[in-house]
């Protein structure tokens, strides 16, 4: 595992410990100090990252909220950070 992979996984573990699965890929990129595109190239998707954390690091995930609640929560975070004019669907996803 190279340094960037290690940074991303370490940051993801810290975020899961802090907020469960309720973090964005943008937050992960900021915490790992790498561009968001690099995060996606290294781990694929958030689902793939969480699967990898479960398999390689034994992380137990318990995210029982439904998809609608998760989307609304993400939208609230993005709108709060960027405002309604500058927020994008990509940021919410």
C-alpha cells in the first residue's frame, strides 16, 4: 500500500470512528489532504471504501438510516457550506 492509499484509509477510519458512515467524500479528501478525484481513483466509491474498511480493518458499520434521510442530511451539509446557489448534486452525492 502506497502513502496516498494509507492517507486515505487512515482518514476514512478516523471519520468512521468520529461520525460513523455519515461523512462525505469531500470531507475524506480534506482529511486525507488529497484532491477528491484522487480519493475516487483510489477507492472507487464510498460503498467500495466502506466495504474495504470492513474487510481489511474489521470496521463494523451500523448505518440503519434510510436513503432519503441520508440524502437530506448530505444536502443540509452541502447547502450549509456552499449555500443554495453554489451547491451541486455531485457534492451532495
